[in-house]
C-alpha cells in the first residue's frame, strides 16, 4: 500500500503512557538476549504475519489509503495493540494492560492485590514491583523541570519519582534513557508528524519490557513479537517502512514502538473527557456560553457543593489543577476548563503513612532518592484525579496514593481534612483524632480509622500537613460532598482490546 506522507502537525492532548511502577534495570536498554539460540533475523523472516483485512486493524471505519491521517491513526493503533498484547517472558503473562486496566481507571485491576501487597506481580512467578502502579491516562507529557510555580517544586516527567524525564540531558541522577529525534532517521516528514509524542511518556515506555520484575523480555524479542504479530502492518503504515529486528535495527524499532505507545496514550480513546462532570459542563457551556458557572444543572446539589469546596475551602485545586493558584475569588467560576487534568504535575510529600504490606525496603523516598536532597525525600508526583473512582464494580476496592495505604476516597479525604494531629490541629481535635501508637509500625487504614488516629508519615519532612492540608475545618457532610464531586470525574467510556486480539 502506498501512503502519502504529509508534514502537517496534528495537535494532541497532554497525555502520556505510564506503565507499572518499579525499579528498572540500570544503564542502557537490555541487549542480553542477543545470544539466544534462535537466529533472530531468520526467525523474523521465516514467520511473516498472515495478511489480515484492514478493517480488523482499526476500531472504526478505515480511512482512505492515501489519507495523511492514516499515518497518525496507524501509530496510535499500533500502540493500542502493543498495550493490550501480553508481550512478556514467559509468554502471555504480562502486558501494559496488566497494570493499567481501563475498567479500573487505568490502574491495577486486581482487587486482592489492591487490598494487600499493592505492587503488581511480574511475568516471572514470584516477581513483584516495589510501588503501586499509577494511572496512565490524562498524564501531562511535559519534561521534568526543577522549579515550577506556585511552590517552586519540581514538576513534569513520569513515574512516581519522575525518572522518565523526557530531557536530552538528565536533570537528576537515575534518569531513564531518552527517546530522541533518532527515531525519525532525519525525515522531516516523520518528525513533523510524530515529534508531538516524544517526551517523558515515550521514555517511560522503554522501561517495563526488559525489567525482570515486570514483563521480563528483551528489546529484540519485543521487536520480533511485533514483527510476527497480525498487526505488524500498522508499523509499516505509520513509519513508512517494515519493522527491522536485525542486530543493527532492533533498538530503533523498539524505540518506535515506545513512541507508538505514547501516541496511543495521547489519543481520545484513553483521554475521552466523558465523565459526568464533562457532560454536565459541556451542556452548560452550550446553553450559557461565556456566562457559564457552577453550580451545574447536570450535577446534584451535593456534587456541586463538592466542587465549591474543592476550589474553595478545602483548597484541593492548589495541587489538583492544571493552573493552581493560591487565591480563588469565586469557586463557582473556577474549574471551567473542559480540558482540566486535575494535577499540577508537581511533586509533593503529603505525609502518607507507611504501608508495611508493600514489598521492598521501608519507606518511599520518591524523587528524593534520586536527588539526594533531604528536603525532597518523600516527594511523589501528583496524580490526576480523573477516573479516581472508576472501577469495574461498585464494591471493587482500589488503592490510593503512591504506596496504596488508603483503600477508599472517604478515608483519603478524611486524612486531608484531619491529618494535622499536632497541638495546632484544630480539626483533628474536633474529631478526637490523635497520633497512632508508634510502637506498632504496621498500622493499616482500617486499624487507624477504628482507633481514630493517624500513623506518622513514612517519610518525615512533609511541609504539606499544617500548611496545605490536615486542618481544613471540613464537616463530615463537606467531606462527603468532596467525595461525591470526585466521583463525577470517572469517564463513562471504557476502552476495550482491539478486536483482532480478542
């Protein structure tokens, strides 16, 4: 098929690809599989994928063959197939979707794990990550920066510790390898089409495949898998040439697969903006135009109150907003951006208690482990609140914050309201909340709530408690209203695997 390439650039939403969180193998991408018994080049050539009808490669109507849009669509579809395909060693044990279930809000979808160890099991029996998988939807594809307003904290990058920086020259030690312009092979046309998908999300996509506690498969084997897959034609449609898994070409092809994953994560499928809040706001904008304001007719009185508190008294929008500001004069005129992502993409230490059930060493230093700056210990990237309550069933238990200590939105909001148990914490005093007995180091959320106490933070030095959170003076009804508002942020659309993989 001849494809007419165009140099035009399509704008994409600020979204990115986040895989299972764990510690990746240090150094350059893994090439230890070069010496496998099979001759990789002969293997790929001898097993050409059977041709499949184009309509099976695309979810909707197949665009015209000479359409410029076919290249970008093909790249996103390639990323979608790879995302849902369980490419691992042993075979068919783990894929991107294993840690990021669309039905669970693009985070871990196994309730038993969420209730216990939180970290996701890997493809190899007994292998397990060291931290909770974050959501991979609505991520901001911005490179790591060291000082961002309003708090002059680091922002950008992906992973809880920001190690997929998206920068050519790393800013902090331990950054992952960077996917750069080499993927375009000096083609201005390809760069014009796909440069929008480079950045931290593409850098991150390199990591889980060769990680021994995740997919545990070498880059060349990933290349071979895609080359043999029935969807391999999408690679050629996107990049204008057949995938190259030779010793000289597999690493470039692997990086291009990472770009495809980033492209899928930027798509309107992953970032559908289809929540109850989005639908209600769109209807109001259509009706009111520039005069639009909360409360919205499509939300309940409790949900509208939650919005008012979110942008007002509770101050949630200081960290969970695209453009956080210290003072919001009218909360009813805030939060009106249809593209609101509910994260500042910055790093904060909110004083989360230690989760004794999560594997690995005690504590979670986050960005501070990379920077070696004591003031940055415990800093973790602010997640988007979109899909924060999306789950496959009403009773399904999710895990919240980077270490999954919290098991419900109600408990998490209560913590934000009352975490300051110092002598100055008036709200905690009203609720009768004290510091949990430090001689018991493994408090769970259920035990803490039953004892009406909060454990000490896993990483000391939090500046948030007593300043931004912990003494919000919210009533029980106001806490419930914020939870109700957060539940309006779940997308009504759920992405399904491509038909060809079912």
